[in-house]
């Protein structure tokens, strides 16, 4: 996502916490938490929606990225669990596919422009004229936290410390707004 469009959103997040908007959001979230806690399913859905609103406040275009990360990690956890009776190499391959997908996502957003520029410079020094396309990618806020949260979940399922959670629980784990953008990374 080009920096020009997301830079404004980044500024909104930087000033979100000490604002009236955040105070109102937090009061709504606190009240919803308190009132809906006895109705677990409704509480969980509400907390996920509020967390996505919180994340989307910075830049709504990154909400599908977060939801895709939830889906990929849930699929990897279920796949690793279903293969628990198979030989270790097959399970390990599923684990590596899930972790690899997470790391590719993180690597793309964090390092694409760096590697493209480095490759272009190396080719230019070797005598080839190269101008690789730079995407001027904005790093989604919290991407490291929700990526490593997902990896932790898949690894715990691989180690058979827990079974895959229902999708709603996995979504709650990875999107819960109090730790989404700044951690800590918690175990499933």
C-alpha cells in the first residue's frame, strides 16, 4: 500500500490514545466487555469486531491482512493437528508451510524495498542497468506482534501442547486490541 495514502492513517494512530475518540472507544469496549461477558459467543464476536475497528482506525486497508493472517494460522494449526498420526516429516512440512507463510508476509512488508534496492545496486555495479520496482510499502502497525502470535499458536499445536482452537477463539487471540499493536506475545 503506497505510503501517500497510509501516512495520514499512521498519524491518526500515533495520536489515538490520548484523544476523546479513544476514550469513547475504550468506554464502549469496556461496557461491552462487562455487559456481554455472561453471553460468551456474543462477547467474543463483539470483542473481535471492536478489535478490528480499533486496528482499522489506523488504516482500514490492513484489516483484510490481519484476517488473512488469522485464517492462514488457523489452517496451519488444523493441518498440523490432523497430521499428528503421520510421520514427523509430513507434520514438519505443514508446520514449515504455516510458519513460512507468516515469515513471507512479514518479510514482504518489512524488507521488500530493501532487498529490491540492494539487488538493483548489485546489478548496477556488475554493469547491468537495473531499476527494480520499489513499492514504497508502509509497514502495517503490529504486524510483527500478530505474526509471531500466530507462529506461537501453530508451534504449540505442533508440539501437541494444545489442540486447534475454534476459529473464533483464534481470531480473538490474534486480534484482541489491547495487545494487537504492542504485544506482548501471549501463548494460546
